[in-house]
C-alpha cells in the first residue's frame, strides 16, 4: 500500500471524530449547521470506506492517487474550519456560568447573540466545504476509480526479489560475513554434540542487513552433515502449500512418495512432510518470516526428533524471532551492521574492484559521509556504490549523489533493489503505524528521538485513537514499540525493564520516509537533505533543520495558515515569519533555537496548540500570554534559563506534562492544575510553602522529579508541607519519584502511608538514610526500580528487599563502608535483573557472596570489593552461581593489601566468571591500587580473549 493512502487515513480519522463531537448533545443548539455537519460526516465516512478498499494496493494508479490527495487536503481544511468554530463557541460559552435560572436565561440569550456571527460564518464555510466534498465524490465516480481498483488489484506483475541474488553470491564477493558465519557454525556444531533435540536458530534484523546472506552461508557450510536439507522463502503473504511443496522437492524421497502431490491440501502436506523427516537429521532454512502465525503454521510440519535437526529462521520482526526460540537450547541472533572497516572494504570492492582502500584522497571525506549514511547496511552500500560506479570519479558528482539519495530512491534503477526491500517493511504496516513512521521524517539525521516526546506529539497531531479502553498514551506507546519490534527504528537507551526510552531512524530509512512524506505533502522539509516541496499544496507540517537568511525567501510565498506543526532544530529564528501566521498549530518545537522571547509574544493566537517545546534554548522568561493556551497539554522547558512562571500560568488546567531542569519554582495555585501527570525539574527550596502544600492536590500526578538546594530543616513549615504532599500523593497515582539535591533531610524516613502505586524511587543526594525506611516492604507490589542511599545495610535488609515481588533493578549506595560480610541468600530477588552496590568514600565495600540459586534472573552486576575484607587467600564470591549473568563489573580496592592478595582476588573473580555457564562479560576496575601490576591484568585478559573466555577491561 502506498503512503498516499495511509497519510489520508491519518487526516480523515481525527476529522470524523470531531464531526461526531459536534453532533453530540453539547452542540444541540446548532440546528441548521447540525444538519450540514451530519451530511458531511456521512459523505466522508463513505470515502473513508473507499480508502480502506484502496489500502490493498501497493502502488495505486495515478488517478487513484490524485483523488486520494484531493480528499486528504479537503479533510485537513474541514478540520481547520471545525476547530476554529469549536474554539469560538467554547471561548464564549465557558464564561460566567451560574446555577441561577434567571441569570442562566440571560446568559443563554446573550450567548446566542454572541454566537450568531460565528454560526453564520461557519454555515457559509460548511456550505463551501460540502460543495467540495460532493465534487470529490463525483470525481471518484466520473473517473471510475473502482474499475481502476479492480484492474490494479488483479494485476499479477511483480518485480524481481533482490534477495534472490544473495542465494547465488560468490563467497569471495562477500565482506564481513566470516565472523558471524563462523560463530553460528561453531554454535550449531557444539550444540549438536551436546544435545540431540531439534533446535531453532532465528536471525533477526533490519531489512537489507544481510540476514538471508548469513543464513545461506551457514547453510552452505553445514548442510553436508545433514541427511536432508532445504531453503525456502516465506514472504508477507505465504502460500503454505507451495512452501511445503518446495521443501519436499528439495528432500530425497522414495518412489511413489510424490504421487498426486498437486492435489494435496495443507493437512496432507504436513502429514507427508512429518512422515518424511521423522527419523532424519534435517536442516531447513525458512527465510523472511513476517508473523508469528506464519511461523506456527510452518513449524508443525517439522517433527521434534532426536537427530540433532536444525531450523534456521530469518525475520525482520523481533517478536517472531523470540517466538521461534521458546526452548532453552534455541538461539535468537541479533544481526549487527557492518563495521566501518568492513563497510569501506565492501564499498571499495564494488567501485574500485579492490579489497584495500582504493578511494582517492580527494574522495575520502565524501565517501565517509556516504558510508555513514549507509550505516553498515550491506544492501545500501552495494546499491549506492552501484550508482557511483556509473558516475565520473570526481568529488562534485559524489556530493550530488550524497545529497539526493532520497530522490534517487524513486528514480534510479541502481537503487531499485534497496527501495523494494524498504517498501516491503513499509507496506507491511497498518495505516496507523505508517502515519506514525512518516512523522519521524521531521527529525534530522542522527537525532535521538525520546519516546515520551514523540508519543505526546502523535497524540497532539490526532494520530492516536483510544483502543479497547486503553488510554491514548498507552496506545501511542505501543505503536512506538511496534516500530522497534518491526526493525523500522533502532532502540536507544534500553531501561531496567527492557524497554527503549528513545529511538533512532537509520539514515537510509530516514531518506525513504522523508521522500514519501514530502511527496504526499505530509511534511515539508527545509534545510535538511530533502528539499522538494509541492508548491500547489498548503504546507501542513514544517520541519526547519537549518535556519539561515534563505529561509525567509523560501517561506515568503507559502501559505502558512494551515501549518499544523512547526519544528525548528537550532539556529536563530529571526528568519522565521511572524508566529501569528501559523494559525492552526497543534505542535510547536523550538529545540535549540535562539531569540525566542520577543518572537513568542503573539503565542496566545495559537488556540489549538497542545505541545510546546522550548528545550535547549536560551529563553529566560515565559510570556504571560501563554496562559491563554487553553488546550496546552505538554510544555518542555528543559535546559532553558527559565526559573519562574507568570502569575497567570495556573490557568493552564489541561496541562499534563511540565518538564524542567531542577530550577523551576512551583507557581502559587498549582493545586488547580489537577490534570498534571508528569512534573519534573521543580526546586522545592525556592518554592513557597503554600505552593509546596498545593503539590499534594495533584491527584493525577504519576511522575515527580524534585530537587532541594537548601536544607529543609531551615524551614520546618516547608519540610512538613513537602512530607504532607508526598503522603497525599502516595495515596493517589504516584508511580515515580526522583529526588535530586545536596541537602536532603530525614523526612523520607517518615513517609506514610505506603506508596502502594510506586514503581520507581531514585535518590541522587548527599544524604544517607540511617536505615532502610519502614515504607520499603513487600506490600510495595509494583516497585520495579529502587535506588537508595543508606548508612548501613544488613542481611535482614537484603531479605526485605528480596521480598519485593516486582523488583527488577536495585541500586544501594552506602556510607560509610560496611565492615562485615554480606551473603545474598538463595531465596528472594526472583525477578531482579540489575544489582548495583556502591560505596561513597571509595575505600572498598562489603565482602559480598552469592549462594547457589541467588538472584536467579540477574543479568548485570556491579559490586565493590576491598581485598582486606576477605580472609587471607580465601576469596569466594559465588559469581558462578548467578546462572543468567551477562555483565559483571567489580571495583577492587587494594589499599594496604599485599600484592599477592590483590592478585589472588583478581584471579578468583576471573575464575568464577569463567566457571559461570553463561560466560558473562567481566570488567575488573582497580581503584587506589598500590603495587598490583596492570600489565599482568592485561596479559591475562589477552590470553582469555584468545581462548574465547570472559572479556574484562
């Protein structure tokens, strides 16, 4: 399905919802207008049904595209008209409400008079829009688009699958495949010797990364050791009968086995295939699996015999990869991009026919830029090098190619294979995910896109609808993770819960979606790599990635009154048109921009604004006009110079997310902002006691980050107000509490009642609690992350912490250093994945040991160790008992210890890590070392690396 269809779905969805709202009881007085609105909704609903039908076309006819484009622009214009009307009604209707019947009569009478003008205007505009709707409907009929749809959907012409060539690639033409191939071949060999059960290897990664090539190379190396083998591709719409038939044709069979094969149904194919393989050692490659259901339908045909059989699956979808590997003996292999060295080697081999760096010096810089854009993607390197091979070897020509990759994706045959691979992933997405993915084209190359920021923008843009009672934010967040799951964006900053806090778009994918987004007038890009715009359409979303004196010229002749979102990434905004020209903005982002204070004076005109980011700008004051933005939901003030809010600020009663950086003073009246859910960067010390008390009135607050710059004990009233507010919040919805300061007092020890909804607690302070607080107990059933400062930790405290049923990550900071050994018992910490124990004075730490069965899910461990804490030459930690451990970092303190003791401690740690069946990565860091030889540690490391054992730094 083409982008034009999905983009139009994104326009129609929010509009139909607003038309339904206007038909609700609240607007029942709109008698004449109401009838016209109902007619509009009916016509547009029918057109949306037609869009659903056209969605099955991967490449719609040009007339279909033209009609859909006309419909999309019409939908945007209708929504702008409706928004303006609803604003005018709402602005007049929300004033001076009273329950007195006489006053109510006069209020309604005055209201009718006030809205005569808006109603007259809206009636006229709706008449015009309805005429356009009828025109668009008639175009569909006169062009006979349904006939075009039938002929297009029956067209069976298909392009050649570019993956076909990888199956016949000569080994000496491949680059960077040796390491991954040998790793997987060795794994298969080792597993076959130890385990006779059938095993599955899944290879997961982005399209064009070389999954099929790697699977084929492994297949070539090992197939001679199997009784029978086969290689089949599945694709997005699998024909299971043909898949099973291809497998059987690749297997040796007895005479008569294939009799009547063309008449077999799927059940018969599965029965015959199981009969064929039941006592054989078989190897099957199942390439390009797109869904879990497809995998389940195929895997039932392969018996789980005891012949060391193997199935290798390639997929772009992470969930599919994991679903293939449900047994402990299976392996999920995440495909990595080519390294810089291998990328350049492949690049030069394709252009200059040499394994060495044959690139002329004058082309080194531009070739590095091109390779950076390719991002280690073999298909991209091969495609673009093929494009360059036909160009003169001069810098200017290569620069042109670098700047026009997005444009060339549509026009150049050398990039056709890459376009097909990217299109396969894009076309597999449902409409709502296509819209969300195309929206990411607003961000510059290499931009780290924060999850919350993009989720809140999607909602503000109207892309998200409630689903089965889920909140909008939960639905949007699920879309974010689905894009990661399908390998369309790369996860960044994986948290303790395994979830990505941000993402990045691969440069080639960014070129692809930017090309589609600009072609369909979904986004207008200025200053980035893609500059093409359609002058005959209004600008709907504007992303300015480089502000300069050419900007005013570029925007001078554009109609900006229909811009829904404006994104400026850095630079001075003096070249921008006046803010009042952007009448219907929903999203406004001035990330890193300068000169904002005067420019924002007319911000009160943006009545639809829901998302405002001034992050990383030099602004120091918020204009008082901001209080008129009654629809504002998100305000991002991080990394600005803003410390105070205007007195009218608390009128923003719809605000849900307020973000700052530790210096924000709580405004008096904040208790009225009861929709606030996220509040960060608040400085309690500079806030008034009354404002701190009002903090406890925020009944919807779920995420709170506060800082304290002075001791609260200097102001007992404020300390008590903060404690009272925290106590109130703990009985509401508070899920996350961060406390950052240099002077926290002991009020946290008196927190009551138990914060039963708390999921995350993080202390970054100079204060250490005297003991584990009483509110830390097993009844904290949702606590997943706990970072806490303690003066001491006892084994009974560890037992209490171990009983927290949902704990995934635990950080304990101690002061002073403990003087006794701690043992982690085999009970408790059933789901803990990360454990960090640190000591503030850097003189060592407890002698920590782990019993067998302790922390059964632990993957990451950081601990300190002072050599003098152990008995002479008796170093035992129990690291080998942590069965799921992946990373170990040990800080060894050797002050006052003999060299031999220090060396024995290092050797003991390494020995235990080597003995761990999971072979964790080991880092030993020595602090305050007197005589221990670093060279010897490095020598031991090199020896272990050669043996394939642990790695330490």
